[in-house]
């Protein structure tokens, strides 16, 4: 009975995550495209807003640890879903004036994301058993990628035929449905210990696998996880193809490649000795795609780069890391340190993002012609991420 309940909860988590994927598409590449059309200096404005977003996200990620440790993560998660709905409402109200309220937009995004992701990650870590983690991550990735295939086409078509703000109303309805789903999640046991990040870091630093896990999170924040790569890719696509529908088509093609690669991995390689080499190989493929793009920027090279980055970087490599990060949490982290572990992960992700977006801001201000060089440097850090990921045990 307990196993059945856990399966039902894991399926509900996958549904909520799928809704999040669609919302994030709207608030990610399509919001970036909206900025490009409304801003006179989009790279600089986007860098500024992203720096503020991730500063607030990292700050709230730590502060919320104290609250989550004393109360229940599920209640905070529900507040996060509601906060994201408010964020979408503000975008609808501000419309083209959004460019004049970068601080407000950054604050709302950082605050709502911290309320959402920290408790959600803690919940997923506690609900899904290690022996089921790889299957859960694969299923979650496949379902969210199916959304990623149809979502960009739908959003691109809607935004092209109407506009970004009108489409936001539909996203608002999906956000409301996500709020309803969150109330079907069951409560998990709460620890009665207090939040102590400093003491937890001292304990984590003595465990090599935990140190590697946090280093990998820092590198993922720099590169694959909502870092400047996503912004640069959107800028390249909009420069080469120009319309939101084209943006949707490219993202959908990339998502299809991602689900195919993840399916092949789960079918033939997830329990084999090739698991670690695959992590490194997937990162090397992104370097090859970047070199191709640097040699010639064209519609074909931009599309190829986007597809390979999504399939082998954001898709496969991120999934391999996610399995390890969650399993490390369940295997090597004491239950009373779970909140500190996930709070520290958010901090490391956002430090990585702050570092890379700071560089992107400097490039936008003084040397925009070096954007492709920066892209190449980021691909090198993806290789380092692949190497570190391969050195973290899966702990199945």
C-alpha cells in the first residue's frame, strides 16, 4: 500500500513538473524574446535582470531554509505556486512597461522561484526511493520533454498570431491548475531540528561525494541550468529566424532530440558500465556543436547547436547529474540535514549563474563582439561538469 501511494505521489509530482515546464517556457525563452523586442539594449537589460533574479533566489533560498526546517516544506511549496501566478499577473498588468520595472520583475521571479524550487526539491528527494530514482527521473524527463515539444509550437503560434500578453492569460490558467494539483500532495514527516547551514557545510565538506555534488551544481548553474546559455541561444535564434513561431519550432525540434536521447539512454545504458563515460561524452558533443557555431553563424548552425545542446547538455547530462544529486541526498545526507543540503544546492546553482551572467553583462557593455568566445568558454565548463558528474557515484 505504501509503495502504491508513493507511485501515485511520484506521478503527481511528474504532472506538476510538466506544468512547470510549460510555464518556464513562457517565462524563459519567450520572455527573453519579448525583452529583445521591447528593449533597446536587450543583452545588457537581460543580464541585469538575471543577476538580480539569481541574487534574490540565492538569498531567499537560504532564508527559507529556516522556515522550511521549522514548518512543512509542502506549505511553502504551495505558496511558491501561488507566487508564480502573481508573477504572471504582474507581467500581464505591466505589458510593454516591463522594461521599466526590472527590479520588481527580478524580485518577483527570485522570490517565487525560491518558494517553489527549494521545497519542491526537498519533497522529491524524500518521496522517491533511491531504487526508483533513475526510472522516476527518466519518466519525469520524458513527460516534461513531450511538453517541451508541443509547448514551444503552441506558444510560438499563439504569440505570433496574437501577442505575448494575450498568451499570458492561458499560462495563468495553467498556473491555477498547478495550484489545485499541489493540494493533492500528501504531507511528509517534519524534522524537529533547527536550520544550521554552517554546521551542515562542515559536515558536508568531509564527504568527497558531497563536495563533488556541490561543485557540479555550481558548474551547472554557470552553464546548463538557467544560465546565460539559454539567453544567448534565444538571442541567436531571434537574430537568425526573427519570429516567435520560429523560436518555438527550433525549441520543439531540440526537445524531440532530447527525448530520443534520454529514451535511448534509459533503454540501453542506464545500468551499464558506460554510464560514466556517457556523462563525459555528452559534454564533449556540446563542445563540437559550439565549435561548429563559432566557425559559421547561420540558420543551420544555430539550429544544430540548439538541438545538440538540448539533447546532450540540458537533456542527458542534466538528467545524469539530477539522479546523482538526489541519490546523494538520500544516501549520504542525514535526514536532519536534508533542508541544508537542498538550500546549499540552490546557493551553489545561483553563485554559478551570478558569475556567468556577470561576465555576460561585461561583454554586453564593452565587448559584444566577443559573445561567441564566451560561448566557447562556457562549453569548456560543460566538459568540466561532465567530468565531475562522472566522478559522482549513482548510489542506486
